[in-house]
């Protein structure tokens, strides 16, 4: 085992498990843990203790939205975890689960006027470096109730008259009635880092260079001398997957780019140019008509994703048969895809939307799946791309959904609708590039809505379509904030869309963050 592989093994030895009680807290905290260079995994909180302990974690974080009911089945915790001796930090609904196991609870309390300043009562490793009368303020959770700690659990910080931070007098167990992943630094990051480095005693060894070498070795060991095909979309995830597999198995890789008719303007030509180095190992398949036929009359977004995912697999299987025996099918699946699709099995958590490469896969595949990015968040994928030496033009591209423009049409996917949204999408990106803003935002696109509105063109009444424009900032796609574009940029986008696309007579700007919305509309 080389030095880099040794580093990767050391990084995994510092594994922290984030037990998901519900909501988005667990995935957000897992991302913050990775940012501290500690390897984290999200697992359902209902997982038996024996399975969790078999992973040999160095710490546990039990997290969920504080609004969940404390007697809900989703917050049931294996009592063995509390007596395991492992450091445990319980947050939000995770704290309610711990309180129930230890004999604590909640009592009614009067309302508070907004966020409250936190006062630290007792020093501890969790609160290290934070001043006793730290001026930061937090929303007190759960609203309208006060936590009653059980025997052995000491209050170490309050907000107003509510206990918000706890420590066990005998065990390495801590609780927070605030969400550190949503607080600024300090104290938000400090609370998590203190737990990781002072309570768990970790060193922070999770580095992308070591992960790269570990994955190359793992791919070579698994694939051996077999052939592998990759479903290449031209997006960041599949591009990095292609580069990683090319480094691992070289000429054993063939990339299949499916032109499903749901692509952005110029996408096919851009992919051919970017992957010229593959030569005849880049296969471009014109499958637009068969995909459109499969989507005819479909309006439900989950059904769109399912049909597209199934059709992708059928195309890959057909192309694989033309190439000869192919054992492996590679995909650019990343961790947010898995989490939003309901977890590793597609059923362990709440389904936000079934990504076509997770929830949209058929139950039986003719090939074995290879997903080397499945553990990475989006910004980690970009970092891996840089480690692989990919140019910024490829790894800094805006994300584009695997189902393409099909999920940017709210309603049936028809040729005219595709033409409208494709041109509107191009105008949005062209105007942002003209303004020097395209690379300053995470994602920018247009959505064709089913709404028709009255308008005027050349002095005549029109009854045209409404297009929504969406531009967001994000780091890892788990959360996002809408971008307040300059008014003159919005004006040019609106004017061009309504001038150049006769079917459209109204443009609106989406000012919704994630949550409560998702980045894509479907």
C-alpha cells in the first residue's frame, strides 16, 4: 500500500456517522464535517447499533429538524449507542430522541420574542473558545417548549430562559437545541469543530489527493481486465467520473454520450470537442425520438425521471452489446443524488426527488454499476476534478440535470416546449456571460411553466406562455440562495426572451431559496 493509500485509510479510520432523524439537518451537518476534513456518512437513525458500531466510527452526530414530534417512530434510537462510550452530539430532534431514552422531556413555556442571546454557564470541550457571555443569538427550539433535562445531563448554556446546550456528567454525550450548521462562524463552525477535534480527538485527515489514489486503486481492483462503459452527459459529475476511470483503467473505458433531445443549445458539439482525447472510445448516440416517445403525455416529474432513467439504461445496454462483452456500467452519481432520492437504498429517508440515476434505475440491470463519486458532495467533485488536472472550463460548468430540459418544462415534454425552453435557457446564460456574472453564480436557467397569460404584440392581443428565470448561489447543492441580479441584466433577459420567442409574453424571476424550494423546479 502506497503512502497516499495509507493516508486514505487513516482518513476513513476517523469516520464520523451522522444519524439522520429527519429533515435536512443530517445532510447539512455531514457536509460541514467534511469541510473540517473529517470523513462523514449519513445513515438512518433507526439503524441497529451493531451495524453502526461495526463501521468503527470515532464519533456519532444525531441530527434532525427540531419540529419533529419526540414520540415519532423516526426518532427511535437504539439505547446501546448511548452506552457504547462513543462521543455523541445530539442536535434538534436528535436531542429529543436522547432525552426520551434518558428520561428527560419537554414542558410548555411562554413565547420568546425572536432569537435570544446565548449565555454560557459552564465551560466544556464543546464550548471551548466561546466567551462566557458570547453575544451570538439563536432561535430557541423547540418553539413554545422548554427542555427538561434528565438526571445526569447538565445544562451548560442557555438562551433566554431556555436550556440550549447540555453535557452528560459521566459520558462523552452532548446535546444542542440549536442548529450549528445554520449558524455563522463563530459559533456554528466552532461547535462542530470542537466536537470533532476536542471531544472525539480527531486530526482531520480527509484529503482529496488521498481519496483520488484510493479510488484509482479500488477501481483497478474491482474492474480488473474487464470493460466498462460510462454514461457521459458532459456535466461536471460524469466528466470527473470519465477522467477518474480513464486514469484507473485507460483503454478499457468507453464513454457513451446519449443525445436524448433534452440538451442545451450546442451541447453535443461541446461534448465532442471536450472528449476528443477518447477518440473512437467516445460513442455519440442519437436517441432523441425514442426519449420523446417515452415522455409523450407525461406530466408527473417523478414519472419523467423514472422513464428517462430506464431509457438511459436500455440505450447503454444496447450499445454495450455492440461493443462486445461489457461487465460494468459507470455513472456520475454523487452524494446529494443519493440523499435526495431517499438514501442508499432509495427507501431509507424522505424522497425529495428521485434522481434519474438513483430512483429512476430499473430493478434489474444487465451490468454491474460503478459509481466512484457516490460518496462526494458537488464541491468535492470539483476538487477531485482539479486533482485530476481537468481544466476549469470543464469542472466549473454550471450543473445540468441528467433528465435535461425535461424537468425544466412543467408539464408534458413536447417539441415546441423544448424549443422554447432551450432558447430561453441559452438567452439567460448568454446575458449573464455578457455581464461577466456567469461564473459568479452556481446555476442559471429558464423554466417553461404551464401558465398562459394575456399580453400584447404589435398592437394585438396575445395569450402566451410564461417563462421563469432561476439563478442561485450554492456550494454543494444541498442548500442554495437566489441571486439578486442587477435590474439591467434582468431587463435584457426579459426583453430578449419575449422578443426572440414569439410564444412567450411574460417573464418572471424566481426568488426562492433551497429550502423551501429545490434548485430545479421538478
